[in-house]
C-alpha cells in the first residue's frame, strides 16, 4: 500500500502510476510532531531542547480538538492513530491521553509499525537481523556474537570504551552490510 499516486516497480526499475490509492478508502491526517521537525516549527526555537515525549503527546491532544472543530465533517469518523519509527512513543502516549481525558474522538485503535522503542532493546537483535537477511557472513556473525557484546556496542562506541577488536568487527559488519546498499 502506498500513499502517493506512484509506486516503485519491482527491483526499483522505475515508477508506475498506482491503481489503488489510500485516500479512496480512508481520510488520512498527517500530524508532524514534535514542533521543530520537518516543516513544523515554533516561534521560540529554544523550546526545541525542552520537548519531551509527554509534551509532544500533550501538544497533539491540543491540536486534535481544534482540527475537528475546523473540519467537523470528520468528527464522526472512526479514528485510528498510527505511527512508525520514533512515533512508537508518540502514538500510544497520545492514545493514552485521549482515553484518560475522555476526549471523544471516536478512537478505535492504535498501530505502530517498525517502532523505535529504546536503543538497547531495538539494537540487541542487530546481529541476528543482519545475519538472517544474508547481509553478513556466518563467520562475521560468529565473531560479532561471540567476541563482542553487540547488545551494548552502540553505547560503548558513544562512550569511547569500545575495544579495538570489537571496533574492527563492527567495521567488518559495516563493510559487509554496505555491499548491499547502492
């Protein structure tokens, strides 16, 4: 399913006009948040450093009633909140606020796809993901999982205490994965 009028052909051999469009069966509102990402902004840019997930959910809850007031024809429609990547934080928190405040948006469900939840949780399967998708060799996988604590390799890199051998193995992983990216 795509959102635009075109989609990629198999193997990326070009684009073709879509025969099925999401807006033929649903009304979709894209909410860019928090303020400061994409095309959204705040008149006080120092605000960006203070933004938390909770503030973002609250801002979104302020926005929605205003939007439904402006476009009342949508107020009786079933309402679903979806998100991907870091919206794995925002979508459930907004839904929780809607339920807690008993705001009547006709909320029917929440869905998150490929969410970024927490680095240690999300990245602890990196070796298995790369290996199971054929992006790294068996020998690199074995080095990565037996020699290095790949659960914390990102944090060790940031903190500057990644061992030389694990830095080399991490470089090998990067090189092998890069062979499949053009």
